């Protein structure tokens, strides 16, 4: 999710610079909603950036690499890709998996970073771009600029509008009256990035005391974390297990988003919402909030480490709820002053 949202500003900039180009995207099925609704039939509000989507369930393929289903799906994808005479392919993920998918197109021009996330991917690129930006969004823009030699300008990404999800969100929030909505996301990809849920509960109480209606986003297998926040707020915080389409609609309406380094935080940034990021072992200068009003809290004790430890990183544990609430007050004052 985060990789797609980090790539989206670059592809949006490419689309705006070259509106007549055909731009297609290979994506895991579960993240399709970031690029198009289920009902979309082509470019428009429901599919604003890309002309065609290719679905590649690579997670399933890894779990069943020798099955006939996997073999048939890979062959079908390769045949579809080769049927289109692409002039260029850009690998904005920098993984061996994404580089292999790029090569499956048969295109003679595969553009990637000089130093990709996974070093073996570099061997599959026909053009290697030395990027200089600190943030991955800036690096992706440099890669996209290489396609036609443009100097692309950073552009707010455009996400699809799902009418059914928008209607669901309007109905959900109808009872809020004029109260602003704060969206809290306590989960993260692995334990070392997860600030303790009990502290998120203190944030929820503090925000409700400031007049917010607090909603808690619970991703798959995160329902227990949401339940802790609900119990500690005496049921005042509302847990939500949304579809991705619904999460997009809900985030569009959030007056404040609080989370660690996780996909929904990057979604809030892509939608221009005020964000509080609580960071530990991952480096916010590379993949922190970007393109919106934000505050990041990170301990000087934290060091960049992507090892998937189960326990919260030591530096992350030094961040107290009072600091987060103070940062939220400062951020909201800045937003109000604009």
C-alpha cells in the first residue's frame, strides 16, 4: 500500500505532463482500489490516472509456486503484457519481484534505480538512474522523469472516487454534527513500528476532550488493538473495519490522522490531510509524511532498522502521549492559521 501511494505522485505528474500517453500499472489485487474502483471501465473519476490495470497476485504465487493455477496466471499475465507494444517500463518498487514483472512485458526499456531496494533487481534494468532525493517520493519522481527526459514537478496524487463508499461515509458521519473527525490507526506492518496501543487510547481520550469524534481504523487482524482503545475510552471511540474504498472516503474527511509508519498514514498524506506520524526504526526522511501538513515524533535513540522484530523499538517507547497531543495542538493551530 505504501509503495503504491509513494509512486502515485510521480505517475500523476507523468499523466499531467503527457495526457495522451497510455499509462498502465501492474498491481496486487488487494490494492486495486488505490487506482480504480471495481466498477471502473476506463479513465475518469473512478480510474483517474491509469488506462489499464494488470492484476498480479504475487503473494498467492509465492505461497503456491508450483501449482497449475499459479503457472496459468503467470502465463496469462505475460501474454497480456507482451500484447501491448510498450515504449518503456518503470520499476518504482525496486524489488526483484517488480523487476521480473517488468521484464515479462518484453519491453526493451526497463528503468530502475541505480541502487534499488533489493540489489539483485538492478541486474534486470536496462537503464539505471542515480536518484538524489531524500524521500522515496522524490526518488520516484526522478525515475518517472527519465521516461521522456522531462523535469517533472511534484504533483498531489489523484485517487479514485467510489460513489458507494462516499455514500457510506456520509451516512456514517451524519451523526457527528459539526464535530471534526480524528482518525487513529494503531497498527503497523510489524511489531517494532507499533507504538503501544494503550498510548493510542490516551491520545483518543485527549482528542475527544478537544472536541473530536475519534474513529479507530482496524486493519486485518488488528481488531484487538481497536478494542483496547474502545474499552479505555468507555466506548466513545468508534472502531471501524473498512474496505479500502471506504478507508479512502473516510480519510478524505478526517481533520486529523494519527498513526505510525503504515499504509493508511501515507494514504492520509496523499489526500492532503493533517498527519501526526509516530516513528521508530524506520527513517521519516525517506518514507515519512510528505506533501501535506504534518508533525513527526521520533526519538534520537531510534536508528534505521527494518528487521521485523515483534516488540516495539526502544526509541519508540520513549515517546509519550503528552508529546503527541502537544504536536497535534501545534499542527492544528498551523492548519487553522492557513
